[in-house]
C-alpha cells in the first residue's frame, strides 16, 4: 500500500537561508567590532593580556555563531512541508505508518500502534498539540489539505518506532540511535512533552525573522561599539604622546 498525502505546505528554506546569511554577516561584524576595540585598547594593554583578549573574543564569537546557526536549523526543521499516511486507523490491529517531511532535508517515518493500558508514551494527538518545538503545521503556508487530516492528527495511537533521514548533498542519510541535532519523537515521554510545550509556541517562520533581527542588532551594535572604542583609545593615546606621558 502506498503512502497517501494528507498535507502539503510551502517551504521556508529561503527564509532559513536568509536568516543564516544574516547570522554569518553578524558574526563577521561582531568579530570586526572586537578587533577595532582591541586596537583602541592596544596602547594601554600589555602584549600577553592583549593576545588573550583577542583569542577569547574570537572564541566567544565562534561559539555564539554556532549556537544561533543551530537554532536556525532547528526552526527550519520544525516546519512540516508534507504529511503522508500508510494504513487505516480504523483497524486497531494494523500498524499505521506516518511520514513527516520537514524543511532542512529532514524526514521522519513513524510507526503508530494502539496505546496500551497505563501508556507512558504520548499519543500522536498529544504530540501534535504539545510538540510544537519539533513539529509545526503552518496554516498560513498550507497548499493542500486532505479532509481526513484532522482524524489522523487526533489519533490516540502512540509511536512504536521512528526512522529519521536527513538529506545531505542530495543523498538521504539514515540516523540511528541518539542524534544531538534532531530530537527523536519516539524517545519522548508525556512529562518530557509537557515541559517542551511551554517553550515553543511561535511559528518557525516568525522565529527566523526574530533571529534575523537579533543578528542585525547584535552585529551592528558590536561594530559601532568597537569603532567608538578604537577611536577613543587612539585619541587618548595620541593625547598622552603629545603630553610626553608615553
């Protein structure tokens, strides 16, 4: 039996690429601001602390850039572009497979089974309702929706297993075990989902716009501050030279 499409939505890959470009430029601007600031402090700083300051500054920029780029990738991979189902929910003995295609080259294939008594795993309905940190169906970007979508999303079945594929260089690479870059839905318990539900209630597209804004503000502020420190430091050093203090 083939997969049947339930949902398709416009990709936000362009928005993700634009946000990452802004973050890259922000890192360059922040690093440039730190260089300018250190040039302003150079006349008053011994060589060893000066070099340590430059090293620590660039390490800080690097770590911040990696963190925000990963945030950008995580928000892109939250956005569901296609939802497909294989099987019938009406038959409790049948295993239903749900294929979730997200931006960022991420594809999840879930095997759904009937929940047992005192089940600790969240149902698919709970996952959709509280798992916005991992899955987001953006109603503003939907291009096609099957009438049976709501029935599937409100299913009380639980995830028995999950296969994850990430597209890299045009090739789908399977991810086994624990992967720090992608949270496995099959490994979540109800209490985990409840804690995550309070953290993310904003659409991925809006999050990307916020990251772009923060990147522009941070990069611009660091560059301007560095330039002011550089000019002030050089002016102070020249003033001391004229007075014969240096």
